[in-house]
DNA sequence: GAGCACTGC
């Protein structure tokens, strides 16, 4: 028989909640309650039973699909019904609701999309935000929208925000003085916390520290229950598990890894009941998404891989960061769910006190173009002045607006949503991909692009590589004539679909069946939305490489890359950015000069690299022709206007690219390079030292430079001899600065703000530059060598190879050469490093007096 | 030496 557990701590609030609700005077309610208090199942029922919600629906927002499903099932059971009746559940691709549904558990994105369809939330009388402290992007935006709806159109709408302690003050401030505030205690066992920082003399890796701490603890206290170890990622987990399995004292323990990319079966094995004591080595999945019964001991490395968005470069990053105090408490709490527990933190108490209280919300760490588009489509004209719960950084908003202008989604001047923007907002997808899908549909290639776009949004089609050599990879699906990595991706997915998503067949191909199925569903959703907008029938064939490249350009014009030389995978990206191309890519072939990339993430692993993947070859004349022209004819009049705007925008963009990067004024070296270039052009300077690489550069650079004819003429003058110099000569001008100052203050000026944490943790003490153009970096060994690559990259704009012997890194001189005749010979370039430096220096001194320009003989 | 956390429309 169904029943509710009335001993749950949340029932302490029942009377207060009923009183607030029946008095009819609560429009906004904040409930402070930790996990395990029963709030997610009981509060919605209390609201319903109080009768204060009339005939309307109570919508409960959950951050995870699994939670929405389980809660609906539990509550339906408690009320003696089935999911789909009085209690419903709606997540992507699954809608179990009916006319009689009164409580609807949904995932956060569902409500956001519903708000676009129906800005008044007709028929909804209350919205409950569960686990709001997790501060997901969709939850944040949904709350802000709901507050707006309540204030402007629906004063009767009730808003309930349930959160752990941390956010409560901010919430009360945001929601205003009339907010009712209720507090409930959780039910948790005490967890004793111990700080175990690494000892000075060890200075070893995390995994060694984990093993020593765990072994020491078991020796002193014996084994009681399971242990859970938190590490930042799979690399660290693999190392730790290997060491644990090899250690003699772990006999009789079951040892498991646990992270999100593992299949559900393997995850279940790690989580399931076990007769022998378990050691589970996990990432953040075990912090919120997955609970493991019987854990009594938590070992916390205090680290996580955290995504961020570097607004200045427009690049997503994934770096290893110290977790916040709130996260640390959450992790520790995992030891106290079944009985009193203990948590060993592998850092010091001083370190702990210095950590941030809570992790910055997702909205501060992502590309906001989708958010801005969704708000505009929802009728919020002034997104900058919007009543955010926490306003995003202005620079991030500017970047998002600029990106939407490039796509033609908002008007260049008024910033109002264009008809094209309206169409883009209908797609649950990053706007740039949405743009590509619309373009693809006009050419009759919707399916190919819907599938490939879906593949970039969901779990990896190829699961983490196993040791078995029989597994295939994406490369195995490539053809020699391919011009895009998306072709292999599509082929891989097609073969899974061709096999009817048959499990064994897919496993043999190395393909994750669930991912392939999900891609199928997502792609179909995209197609269903785009189809009515274009009405061009899909062609029978898949697009050829040129068509793919041209279509992708409409959404990825800011992601054009060129290889720097055939010898390396290092690439230049428009806007003066740098990256490293993935090895298994069509763009890694010798004949590819220009390409665009679907993915661009700065990843911290053994070193820190901007990884470029999902490349598609393009040709410069496609850019010149500004591809959209040719669709205008096909697409008809309705599209003309917005398309023309896109074209204009793109043309301007390519002209402005270089100018922008200069104007950002990152460091004076940019200007120094400019002056040097002028000097060379005027014949005052000659190249003294010939670098054999220069010739290779010229070919690449000619291609890139050809995008910017106006720029060259405008900036360098009409001299026939033109030379664009970037990067190093510049570094050379700033040498003395770096040489004589401890490097930290320099870094503080130069590193992007979100990476300033690097300075304290890992900055080298000094950087020295010798006359032979090699850089010697003396650094704190605890900082680790991967960081050096980052430092060099930021200091000099140079990508170094990760292998560093004896601390010396060759400083590569990059000379971006011209396409005019005289400069293409070695003689012309020779002698650049000549003694005429003195003249330049005098000029530089005038323009940038605060820099101590070195004497000529020091250079 | 071995490729990168977690969600979600």
C-alpha cells in the first residue's frame, strides 16, 4: 500500500508551508534544505494538497533526467497512482503527462523551451526549482524568466526555490522582501574531517599521495565499509587504479573506476552491493549524480576538471582546478549517508580557508550566444539590462551579441531579433550549428548535418578506447577523398543505424549504441523543427566535401585555421589565436592549407593545448565568394535580407580580424612588430639571420594574408615590399622586462583573468632569455612541467613542444611573410636581426616609455 | 606514455 514516510525532516515544514499557502500571501518561497530531507518528493505534494494552486499544474524542475523520472515514479506510488496520471514526468523525448496531471517533474531545459512557446505559462500555477544551488545555466535562466513572467503578466504564479544553504541569502535578496523563507534540517550522519597535505619531502603525484594516505588510514583504523576516492579525471583514475591493483595490501578489496563516459553496466558494477570492501575511484559524477551505498571513508584530492570560457579568445577551456569549499563539503557528505564517516582531504587547512566558497555558476563559464538568443526570442529586448539572478560578465554578453550579429540572428544596429534569428532560436542547439542546419536544409542536405550536429551535442560515439585492438575508431571510417571529419562521423553513425543499432554489431565496430540511438533521436528532432522552415526536399545523396565546407562556413567563419607548417600540427586561427590539430583529421594531410573546426577546446592534460578537432577543409575563394550569395538565388526572396546582412557582416569581419587583435592591445609587442614591419618596408631594417623555416611559412601565410588585402595596404603602406611580423620580434623587444623581473607580476598582467590561479600555484620564478634565442625557465618542481608550455605560450604567443629537456625551450621565430615578390627570396629576408635595432628602439621608447627596452647588444 | 569533468533542450 502506498504511503508517505512522515518521519522525513521536511514534514517539520508542513504546517508553515500550509499556512503560507492558504493565506494566499506567498508568491515567492525559498526553502533551505539539504539533500536527504525529502523536499523533492514532499514539497510539491504539500503545495497540491494545500489547495492553493487551484486547478493549475505544479511544475518541478530537476537538474537531471534520472532524478525527474525517479521522483515522479516515487510520488505517483505514494499517492497510489501511475506516472502519467496525477503525477507526470517530462524529459527530452519522453512525455508522460495527461490532462489530469497536477504535478509535473521536468528537466530544466524543458521549461525553458516551454517558455518560448507560451511566455505566460498558461495553466501552470506554481514552478518549483529543485537543487537550485547547483546553478545550472538552464535553471538560472528559467528562474529569471519566471520572475519576469510573474512581475509582468502572472502575479498569481507561485515560485518556490529549494536550495542548500549557500545560495539562500542571495536568493532572498534577488526575490525581494516579501519572500517567505523556510528552513529544514537534513538527515545526515556526522563526518569527521581530517586534513592530510602532502609532506614536503615527497613532492609526488596525486596517485602516490592517495595510496599512501589510504594505506596509512587502514593500518591505523582498520577497514570499515567502502572507500570513495575523488580525482579530477580519467587519467588520474587510471594511474590510481593501476597502483591499487598492484599493491599488496589491497588483496580482498574490490577496486572500481567510476566516471561518466563509462557504460551504465560498468557504472552499476561499481555502485552495486558488494560483500567485500570496495575502493571506488571516481570523478565528480559521484559528487552529485551517482550515490554509492555503504561509503564510510572519502579520500578527496580536492581537484576537479572544470570547464570555463575564455571570453577574450572565444575558446572553451577545460582545466584542473581546486574545488570550492561547498564542493568539498558535498564530497565529504558522501561518507555520511549510511552511518558516521570520515573524510581525508589531501590538502592543508590553510589552503582550504583560502578556497572560494562556491564554484562560479555555469552562466559565468560559458558562451552566452544561446542564452542571449533564447532571451531575445522570449521577448526580452534588453538582455544586458535583464534582471539576472547573477548577471554575466559584460564582456561575455558583448561577445555573445557580436557572435549573433555574425550569424545574422540579430540586427547589426538595433540588436533586434531578425527573422533568421527567430528561426535559429527554435532549435535546441548552439546558434552556430542552428545556422548551419538552416543552410543545409536549403541545399537539401538536412539529414547529414542534423546527424553530425547531433553527434557533437551528445555523448561520444566512440567510447573510451579499450586495449582490445579489434575496436574501430573514427579514423577507420575515413576515406582518402574526404574533406571533412564530419564525413567519417556520419559514416560511423550510418553503419550503426544500418545495423539497426544492434548491440553486438555496434560493439564490434567500437561504437556506443546508446550514443548512436540518442544521435538518431536528436537529429530527428532537429529535422522536424527545420523542415517546415525551408520546405526543400532532402537529396538522396550525402553532400560532397565542397558542399560541406561551404555550408559549414555560414556558422563557423570565426573558426578558420591554417597549418603553420607541414611538419607540425600547430595551427593559426583567425583572430590571432593558436591551436593544435588533432592527429586523426583530414586536415592533418599535407595538401590541406585552410580548414575550419567544429570543436576548439583548451584542454589541460599533460600540457595545456587548444585542441582543434572535427575539421573541414575549405578554400580561400569560398571565403572570398562569400558563399551565401549563391543560396540567395535558390532560397528565394524571404531570405534575401537576412542573408545579405550575414554576407556584409562576414566580409567586414574578415577585414577587421587583424585590426581587432591589435586593438585589443594585449601587449606592446604587437605594436613593436608593427613598427618593425614598417621599418623593414622602408628599407631601414634587413634580416640578418636566415631561418630555413621561413620559406615554409611564406606559403601558409600567403594564404592567410590573402584574406586581408585591405589590411596590409592600410597598415603597411603601399610599398611593394611588405612584411608582416608577428609574435617574436616583439617578444624580443620585451625581453628585458622579463629578464630582470620576477615573472609573476608580468604574468598577472598578461594571463587572462580566469587563469590567474596559475600564477600562485605554478608560475616559474624566473624566465631568462639568452642571446641564442633559447628560453630558460627556472620553476618550482611542484608546479609541474605542463604549465611551462602555457607560460611560454602566453608570454611569447608561441606554442612549444611538450618535451622539455633541461628546462631549455627553443624559441621559434615566426615571420609572417608577404605575398609580394621581393620578400620571397632569402636575400630579402636575410639580415633582419641586424644592428638597426637601435633606431627602432628609439622609436619604441617614445611610444612605450614604461618599458625598459634592452640595449642592442643584449638582444 | 595512453586524448578531455559534469549536466541539459
